[in-house]
C-alpha cells in the first residue's frame, strides 16, 4: 500500500509548503498532494512542490471542478506533469454546497458535472478535443475523483483512474470497491481502479489529547451535508441526527467514530490503523495533517513521517 500525504487542508505559507514537500521527499512518502480551499490553489501548490522534489509524486487532493474551466485545469496539470518529469496526480472533486454557494456557483447535478468535466479534461490531454487547436505532447497522468457514495464510486469506475473517499469506515469502503468494479465493467479503461482512503491525522503519544483534538478537528466536517450523509451510511446516523438537532459535533462525536475514520493517538496505534486499511483493500492511503495542541505544519509532518516510516 502506498502512503501519500496532503498539505494542510486550510492552507499554509509557501515556506511551509516547501518544507513539507522536502520532508516528503526525504521519507518514503509516495506523493505530496494539495487540497483546495480558496484563496489557495491546489494546482499552484502542486507546481510549487514539484520544484522542490525530484522523486515524490505531486498533485491535488482535490481540485474543485467548478473553480476553473476544464481546458485550464488540463493545461495547468500538463505543465506540472512536464515540469515534474512525469510525477503529476490529478484529483478532482465537486467540493461542498456551502463552499460553492458562497462563491456564487450553481453545482447543478454533481455526478453529471463530474462526468462531463473528466471527459473534457481527458480530451484536452489526449488531443481529441475539437475545442482546442493546439496539441501538447505530454505523457498521460492519472485522474482520480473524490467520492463518498456507491453511485460516485461507480462513476469513478467508468471514467477515472482512482477514487478518493474521506471520512468513511472500512465497512463502507467495501461497498465503494464493489461499485467501482461495477463501473469498470462498462469502461474503456483497462487498468484496475485505484482505491484510496483519506485519513485525517491526530498523532500524539497522549491518546486522550489526540482523541479530544480529533473530535474538535472533525467537528466542522460533520456539519457538511455530504459528510453527514456518508457517516449515516457508515452507521453513525444517531450521532448525525443529534448534530442536525442542534448539538455541537465536538460534544457528540465518540472515540469509536474518530478512531475508525482517522489516525488518532501514538505512532504505534496509527501504524496499526494503517494496517487495517491495507487489509480492507486500500491501494493508497492519503494522510491529511491536523494539529494536536499547538503543533506547527512542519511538526505535524514530522509526526506523519514517523508513522509512514
């Protein structure tokens, strides 16, 4: 199982991006990936990190398809692929309604929007698009899509190289794997669908502090409709109902829930969690950094490297 790492979800200074990329390069990290929360750009971050790495793959987790035209996404990704010497990994997603609405974006049908977008990006990459006259000779790179439900997993099987779920349980992952295989049956893509799992990390030798930090750190996600839906599908509907009823997520999230969907606690405990995900059929784990106490982005990355190593 490959292990990749993201930069901080809510962004960080350029100096920290460079430092994190260098730590990834010096470890056994498979890829260093950038999230996208405006005003940070995942593709700009990936390009920056490609300039400070030589072997580690670089890419996005994930780029919001509503923020840039498909031709611009393809163009920027191709430049990163060329500049990095073939190390680009493009992760695409629809983000969340509250984020897009705040930017004046109408998401339409997210499933169909994703299907159209990925197909358009591929057409710009392979030169089959009739909308652009110039063709670029750049080696192909994998396209992953974010998804939490069986329907999205089936779509990934049809059009993508991999699926990027987050905040799901091993049990729910099995459903996504089967749906991905179903989608692959009607796809022209011959390779197997790569199944990833996104895991927030709260790494500390103080387990109680790590658990408390995890409940606080995951609280905001539990207010987003997509994650409320998937956590309900994962068997935590009672907790989500309490949150919808007005209780604070940090007060109702349990040790069991955060430990099942994240890396929480001492290095040894986090290594055991990674082993469980590998047994569940994950091809690549994507660890997202979260602070325990007042950790800096580089300190968090150093803790992750200890788990990865």
